[in-house]
C-alpha cells in the first residue's frame, strides 16, 4: 500500500488559537500554516485531530492525542478491535491528563484517520472530523459523525470524543477496513471545512487537481473564502 499525501492546517479567520493537529506517519504539526508532502509506503497512521476545551485545553488535548497515538503503537494495529482498544487508551489518557491539570478537566479531542496495512486501510473516527471519499467529483462520507442534528437553538452537540469528561467513558472508534481504488481521493478534515464548504465545491476542487498538496491548499482556501470561523485542517490522500 503506497500513498501520496498532502496536508495543510490553518487558524481560520475568526479563532485566535489553533487547536487542530495533523498526525502523519510520526510527523505532528499543530501550527497554523503547516504544510506537508509525504509518500507513505507500508505501515503508518494518518489522522486529523481537532482539540476542544477552551483556549489552552484544546491545544493540549490535540497534542496529547497525537503523541499517544505513537506511544500506543497504533501503526501496528491489524484489526478493527486493535484500533478500538488503542483509541480507548488514548481517550483515557487525555481524560487522565486533564484531571491533573488545573483548568483542563473537560479537555478533549475529535479525530478521523486511518492505519495503513499491507492490503488495505483501517479507518477510524471519534467525533465530527470527516473521512471523505471523492471519486470523479462525487463525495461520500466514510466517517460516522458523532454529533446531534441542529436543535432549536441552532447548536449541535457531540455525542462522543476522546477525553472530554471527568468520568470514564467508553469510546467507539467506528473502526472498519477499507480498500481504496486508484480513482479515489480520500480527504480527512476537521469540521472547519465541512461546516462551511459544501460537497459540490469539495468534489469540484478535488476533480480539477491530481496533486495532493494542491488539493489540501485549495480546500483550505475554500474554507477561508467561506469565512473560516473555525480552524481548518486537511489531509488529501491518493494511491501512488
């Protein structure tokens, strides 16, 4: 399994702190403006992480999540059960650090990503980050979005995340196997993209470019043109 990867993360136009984090084959970036071109051959983990819990808490939760993915050797997972177990450990660790850090008791993170195996990908997500599959301009959602619909107040609510509570919680990582095709482009993204850019625009941008870095850059630009009220992080992936 050989992959071409392009990634970018941006503060957005409203937020004053950057709480997103990219995790790509052992490389972590949590600074606005970070970009990456990478070729992944063999085992590895690729993920987008969206921190939550206030100005400092979200940043800390995202970085801790990224570090603990490596500490728990998620890249060595070979089954959906392995992924579920490791993401549970990550969630427990985020909650534990929050419990002993003043002002961070409810910090947490959402995540979407995959583990590369020799034959396929092990997809996973917790929260409202997305895994989009784009084929010939058509966009499909591969993640299970863990949040409620808009209520009478106009708000949505997460139904699960990593950490995010003072009490122990059970995490469902929605792990499943997926075999990409050469025609597919996978886009991992925080909700800073999907909340403001529609599927038609995402599909059009992906269809008009073969280069994964250009895709990630143009999707960030599309979010900014739409006002970018949140941090936005993109990972674009092709078989290569």
